[in-house]
């Protein structure tokens, strides 16, 4: 057994105290293939990779790991790397103040007469970037690069070690559509050159496009391994969550009220460059309505939300009203106090304090609600947090658990809880399901439905058109900083939205 596989993890069992997180998982990868590993957050994928990387050393788990048919007993991450396993994590590890070449050769610098041979390092970096078909100056500082190019630097660094298995963990989570296409093209080239890849992603369209075979794990157990040709997206989702999600967008029948919030003639100009970021943006939101904002990257969707919240770095003009009264948005605190709040696009940087526990994060924007005479009342903190943990179905060991140790979906629920504790009349959700699995997405959608039924008005910004069409009552489409269409979501198609998103229609339509 093992002669046909470059990597095998057989009957892996991993426990944390009394909790068994891996229950006899088997995962086998053939040489020269792209093998996708799929599962919900919390399914055990990260634990498997930490075993494979040596983060959890041999002896802390049961079962066997084989590399090229030979037993692998890693004591640390260095031994795993030396055996030919390279893992590229979602949070890219780069040294921003160093050059591209210095990052690629970090820890493996060529030396001549006791001194780093910079010329050889630059030539070597240029050569590996050429192999990746990446046009990048090896002398440029990495801090000047976008996320897509930083990822190419990390891949180049990994390939320099000539790995037997290259593992990519959520590699496209922060990439644009064009950058993702470039990444997939590079992976195809690597496969053609014999490099074995493990691709871990929640983006199932990418999995179906790039993988040769797919393994699904659920609740710490192996569910299936099969050829991608034998899978379709619906079947893959069913394996991942144990049920079909074809009806995940259950449309509401609740009534929508009168206009509660309006934006009129919103313009924003960059203070230093003079570039116009927003151009006469106008829309209305009704009580209990879910209003989708769609558009391509750079359309101005997030900028509109930031302008409403008073945090956009620009000179903003126009009017914003809530329940007929002007919104004072000189500071985010003033906006929140008036009844508007936001769940930001980047939950880890802007939405959470990962090193703090759940209860500390939940009360962060509402200290006045859990304190008296400036003193925080711990019993009230516990009561409020417990209420939202139960209401939003946050899965955690306790409310004292560090938020950074939760799955992506549960982190997102904590951010939503933090916003809801402020009792908003209008809740802005910017990419509410980015980077979370299909099961957690369905739960977020259900939470949105329940909030709308309670009369909360929701603005949902999303790059996923099926999500927009599945959840929104109406859709505002933006392109290059302006609204190109306000569309009633009755039999609305992705093709229609894309026409407005690409300015094929030049006049705004209200429906």
C-alpha cells in the first residue's frame, strides 16, 4: 500500500483533552495531481494540515503519515519541509521591508566567500518567477505589492525548495477574479511540470475547475474521495454538509415597510489625488428590506458604505437621512448612536480583536449597555453574550474562548453579534459570507432573514451574484463609483445585473 501515492494520511485520530477532532481520517494524494480537500469550517482540515506540517508532532496523534511510501515522524515544521511538504497559508508570511528576491531566498541565501551573493540571488529569483510566468522585478520591496503578487512571491519561495507536495490553504480568499484566474493558470502549469498540489478552498467553483480528485471530510471523518469528473457542485455540497443546499435561499413572505433610510447625491473626492471615488450615488432602503449592492471590484460598493459610516478617506458631499432626519456622520460613534452599524469586509482586521475572548468582542461597540457609572457589570456582559451565542448559534467551548480560535463562520457571527448589540435600525453587511463554508453561509442567510422579519433594514454588499439574487428584495448595481441600476429582484438574472455592472446600460433604471 502506498506505492501509487506521494502522500498518505491513514486512519488519523487527533484529540484535544476529551474532544476527538479527527476520527480515523484517511487522505491519499497521487503524484502529479491537483487534489482538492473540502469540508466545512471545523471539519478538521486545519488540524490535518498541522499534523502534516509537523506543528502537531509525531506522538500527539494516532495513525500514520507516509511521504513517498516512507513513514514520516515529524517533530517540527522544519522536518516536514525537509521531507518535501510546503504549505502556503491564507495569511501570507512575507517580510514587507525586504525585496522580492530576499523573500524568495529567505533562509536559503546563496553565499560566496562567507557573504550573501546578491547577484546570484536576484538571478535565481528572476528565473523562478519566469517559470511561474510572473512579470515581477526581484529588486522591488514586497510591501509595495498587492495581495496577488505577494502570493506569487510565497509560491516562488516554496517552489525553490522543490517540494514533493505543495499545499495551498484558501489561496484565492483575498484575490480578485483576475488574480484568481492567474493563480489557477499557474497551478495548471505546475501540474504539467509534475508538481503535486493539495488545494483547500471554500470556493467550490474553483474546486470543480481545477481539481483532478476531491476528498471531503465532515465532522472529523472521511466522507468520500472521488474523481472530479464524478462530482457536481450540488453533490459536493451534500457530501460537505450532509444535506442539499439547493433551497438555501428561502425567500421571505414578510411585508416590507416604508422608506427608513436614504442616500441622495453622494459624491466623494480623494483629498490628495483629486480622483472622484463616488459620483452622485442615490438609493433608498425600506424597513425590513434586504437591499443588495452589486458590482465588480472597484465599483464603489464598500466606499459607499464607508462614506455612510464617516470613515472614507475623502471629501464627501450629499445627504444621508434616517427616518427623515439628517445623519450626522462626523465619526463612526455618532453614526452607530443614530441607529446605523456595519459588519466590515475584513472581519479579522476591522471587525474583531482575535486575541480577546468572545464576550469582550461582543460588547466592544456597546460598553454603555453593560456598564454603570463607568464600571462594566460582568453579569450583564455574560447575560448579553450568552443571549447572542444562543440566538446566532455561535459554536464555541465557552464565551471565554479566544475569537481567533473560532472557525471563520463563527467569527463572522461574533462580528454580527457585536453590531446587533448596538440595536441598529440599519445594518450594513459588507461581504458577509466571504471565506466561510457553505453550511455557515446558510446560517448567516437565516440570521439575515430573521433580522428582516424583526424589522431591521439590511444593506448587503456582495461579490457573489447568486447570493445577491437569492437574498435581496431589490438590487442596486454600481460601476466606477456610480449607480447604474436599481432593480426589483423579480426573476432578475445574473446576466442583467452584469450588464449594469459593466455599464452596458448607460442610464440608471429604477424599478
